[in-house]
């Protein structure tokens, strides 16, 4: 009898790398950077007005640096897109206040593509020595691209515009919004690099001196530069003073309907001007040298409508000073968003036509295509506005006032051109009634504060429904109104004619930063190519 061997099935040996726990860990490793990218974008949004948490921009970019450093460009593309969504979705929610979520989401989806490309670039340069500088330059290069395309650009959300209350603000006078933004982003990436190297030093010993020095410089140089640039900021009068009156007439109702109430809006601004004139006559208010009305304060063309002309004449005579009137004017079959200089004795004597008009608000790109998709969109902008071609500087009782109409305040060139043409103060007439009580008006007001420091000029902001304000050349708001109230602001302001380095240099700092970004990408490409050649058999 032969013995029969029996076998016992042994348990299956599982590869620990393929187990459920390992797959879960891999999923977490993917989700954590994605969540961090989106949340850091949200953190950057929270740093913007109306909040005064400007310093949150630093940890926002520090976290972004952590998510992107050492990753592939494809991962950087996706993580950058999530950062862009986290930042821009809440920042631009006001664009859908009256027209629904469609345009808001479409705008964010397109704008976030640029942020995604920047994320891919940052991932590539993050392997280079001194990577925070290359990465910060890439961010500013992305902002420069967004300010120019598509459809003439959309600079809303520049990092600089969130720094009106911050310690970095004086850098605007040195190199404009590109240098101010570069300092903030560089400091944020530098903060991450310092923390990274400190943590690494605890585990493996001291980091290389060069890497440690570069990280510390990225953190310290922007702060030191901002402190040094404070000498460029002044509110001292150089050419005397002028007493300005900012009129906020208010609108009968918020929203898109205000256009259907054009005569009521005009009457509101006439009434508030006459009320101020009565206070001046009674000795309760100082007599203004010039009066500033908002954009769209007379959407009835006063050149074509005798009634509108008569009431504006009446207001100018009552206050006894020239008025800058925001009108909608048709000339030679074309529509213009126009500021009209109205003399109390001579009537209209000068005009300025808005040069940077708003796509989908003042003109409709691809009108025929959009009309084929949804005819409602084309009825919202029945006729496209035409662009002006020259900077607007009104001489009002001897004061040269630069005109930057609403949306134009976001564009570096539009503001600078008024100062290089001799403006002693800047006015930003605006109409924010369409956006109700959203954060838009505060975001735009912060832009004007940055522009005041950038060019060392008083900036006045007359708005149809608020918030109107008077801003000193050092960025301080000295007076402001509430929202959706009729009010006026009267103040003696300094007149200045000197130019800051930012005004003199113009686009040059931005060009140099873009060049640095290009060098960083070139260096990253060359490094990757060498590595590939060395690894080839």
C-alpha cells in the first residue's frame, strides 16, 4: 500500500503594493494636493477686499508652492486649474448677479486656463535653483497675458489689487502692479521654501548654503523693498490744492433695469448737485472748484435731447463750477460711453470717450455666433459701443483731471496715460448699479487705491449707487459714501505733478519680469533635455 501525499492549499500571497490599503493611500496622495490647490486658491480670494486680510496671500502661495514643487508639468496643469477655480469662482461671482450663473461660470472656466498654464510652468521651474523667483515671475507673466487676451483682456484678480491695505503697497510706486504682485507671490513661495528647508534640516542635517540663502532672500527682499519704497509715497501738495465735489445721485432700483430709468437717474444727480449747491450757499459746505458725476449719470444724450441739456445746465449754474458728466452719446451712428466737461456758462466744452470697453457688457464679441446660440444674449447688448482713441484730461477751473472710466481702472496703460498727459488728480467715474450689493464695488475701489499710490495722485471715485470715495495719493480713503443712497463728498485735495518711477517706467518692469519667466522656462527645458540625454542608453 502506497502512501498518498496530501497537499494543503496555502493562503494566496498578496502583493502589498496592490492591496486596498495601498490603493487608498495612493488615492489620498492624489486628492490631498488637489484639495490643497483648490483651498489655497480660496485662501487667495479671502485676502481680497472687502476684507482686509491681505496677508493671507502669502500662505496661499506657500501652499500652492507645496502642491506644485517637483511635479510634472501635466500635474501642474491640473493643480493650477484647481487653484484658478478656487480663486476666481468666488472672486467673480458678481458677474452673474443679474444675468445668471452662465456668464460667470464661462468667464471663470476660460480665465482659469491661464492659471493652469502658469501652474504647469511653475512645476517645470520648481526644480531649478532659486525656483521661487522663476515661479513668481511666471505668475506675473500669466497676469500680463490675462490683461491682454482674450477680447482685450481681463486683469481682474491681479494679486496687486488685493494689497491696498498691505505692507507691500508702496512697491506700486516703484514698478506698478507687476512689481507689487511679484513681491507678494515671491514672498509666498519663499515662505514655503524656508519652511521646507527647515523641516528637511531637522531630519537630514543642514541644507546647502545656496539653497538656504535663496529661500531667505525670497522671503526678505520683498519686505525690505516695500519698506524702502515708502519714501516714494507722499500726499504733499506740489501744485496747490483744489476742492472737489463727488456726486452720487443713486438709482431708483438696482440691477439691469436702471437703463430703463435713464431720466430718473439724471434727475437724481441733478437733485443731489442742487442740494449741495444749497448747502454751499448756506455756508454749510465748501464751494467746490470742480464737480464729478459718475459714469451713466446721463444716459440720455444731452447733445440730442434738449430737456437733458437744460437740467444739466441748471445744475452747473446752481453749483457754479464745471461738472464732468457721464453720458451715453451717439455720434455718426456710433455709440460712445463719454465723459462731458460741462461749463456753467458755456455748456459742453470737451469730451472723453472710454477707450477700454467691456466685452459682453458694452460690446458683444462674436455677435452672430452668440445670437445663433441664444438670442437673449444679443438683446442685452443691442448696440455695440465704440472705443475712444485719446487719453482724457479735462482742465476744470485750472485743475487737470485725468478720466479713467470704470472698467478702465483695471488696466495699467489706461491709468498711466492720463498722468503722462498731465493729470494732477485722477477721477474714476463708475456705474456699479448692475452688480447690486456685491463685492465688485469694493474690489474696484481697492484698484483705485493702488492706482493712487502707483502714480502719486489723488483719486476720486464717483459712482451712481456707491461706494463713492476720495482717495489720497498715499492710498488712504478719507471720505466715502454708503451704497444705494444719494450723497455727495466735498474735500480739499492736493494737486501733484511729479512722476513716480512706476509712471516713468511704464510697461518696462512687466517686460523684464516676463523675460525672467521666459529664462526660467528655458532653463527648465535645458535641464530636462540634459537629463534625458544622460539617461539614454
